[in-house]
């Protein structure tokens, strides 16, 4: 869950992220110090796409800290038979 605070009447800024599994709360730049990237988002969107009208549906988005992802989610996925393969991010695509 991302917690935002109002910056002005029309702009909100990310204040913290709370892990939807353990409840650990982190500062504005995530669970990683400095410029390191370590973010987990699980998102499910379902609905009906109407030409020219957009999507009518709903969305579920979970924010999970790296600790819970590695200790709980990955083992659960492996138990379901999911083969996890990390792929390298090409330089300059961050």
C-alpha cells in the first residue's frame, strides 16, 4: 500500500510504502537505501475493454517488501510449480 500526503490541492507525493504482508513501513524511496532498486509490486487488472471508451473493471495492487517476497512469496510460487527466471535489465533501461 502506498501512502501519499498532499503536496498541494492537486498534487500528492509518495510519503511511504507499507508491506501488504508484514506491515513494515518504509520511507519515500522504498526499502532500498540510496539509488538501489528493490521493489515488488503484484498487480491484477480485470475488466472489459470497450473500443474508444477505455477499460471498465477493477484492479488489485499489492506492495510487498523484499524480505517477504523472498521468504514467503517465492517459496509459495515454487510450491505451485512456477519456474522463476530472473532476466538481466539492459544497461540504460532503468
